[in-house]
């Protein structure tokens, strides 16, 4: 079977929404160190390798909003599609206490090869599907771990990340915070966006309304929970868009 560095679902769906999932997979393609970075399976199942549960939420949200969904098909440890090509964290050698042996001696030629075979095709496909309409709105689905090693626990159930364009963030934040049982972060546990990241390239650069939604990964660990969160988020997103 031919390797594809991304997946697209619902390409012909008609709404203006586009759902993205940059860290959908923990796969190491076979052409990268024979399919292994030398990281223990338990660590490859952690948040350091991909956004746990995010792909399932993205797929379910795409169905709920009649929106196409695009996601990566390679681990963020191989090369991070949510980083610009010149970002120093594009290929990580250490992440949350775990050494990445397969990246220890990565040189410029290897990085270029990974860019050409995974990172660039993903962004080319994302650009094409985002351009299918003039009024595209991008929702990027991510997940975060409840607690990094030797760090305080994070209290948020979900968080909204946005940069200077707050058109969608502000009404969505108000809507979600109206639910008494939710602890909703605003640019937490980290802030905004990085220059050259996926939202910067495909939303901000084209003045498309956008939001990056971070869900705590223990809350979306199985398919039922992922579907439930998609069902919960969809009406909030629809209502927020009405305020733009």
C-alpha cells in the first residue's frame, strides 16, 4: 500500500467549515529509520508522539458540521506539521523527558527529506482544501496532557488558542464559559500561535476566521467520548460563527 502523509474525509461536504488535525497520528513511516525512532512503545502512545483523541474528535466534528477534515499521517516526533520549516522545534530530540534516539543525529539532508515526503505534502493538501471556498473557516483540533512530568496539573477541560484575529475566539469563549461544568482556558496552557505554524499559514495569512481548540486528552480517550465532545462543540461553533 502506498504511503500517504495525510488523510482527507468528506472532501465534498458543503459547509464553510474546515476541520484540521495536525497531530492526528503517532505513525513513523517505514522510510524513517525503518519505521522506528527508537522510542519505547509506551512513550509513542503518549502525548509527545501525537494528540491523543484529537483525530476522532476532528472526524466526528466534521460530520456534525458537514465539513471536510484533513489530518496528518505521521508522528509529530518525525517532523511537526504544526511548525514552520525554520522552527527549531520542527524535529525534536527531547520531549517531556523522553529522548528521541532516531532524531539524535538528524542532519539537514534528512530534515529536507522528511519535509518533502510528509510536511510539505500535508500543507499543500491543506492549502488546496482551504481554498475550495472564499469564506472558509478553520477549526484546528488538538489535545493536551493533563500534567507534564514534574509540572503542576492543568485544570482546564478545553482551551481556545487564538492570535490577533479573535473574531471566532471571543463569541466561542463566551458561549463555552456559559456552561457551568466547563473550565475553559483562553490561550492556555500555552498562548496563541507560532510564526509559520499551520494556523498562521492557512488562516491568518489569508484572513480566514479560525480557532485552535485544545481538549484535555484524558477526556477524549475513546470513541464515545470523542463523539460526545464533537456533538457538544458543534452548536457552540455554529452559534459563534453567527456573531462574525
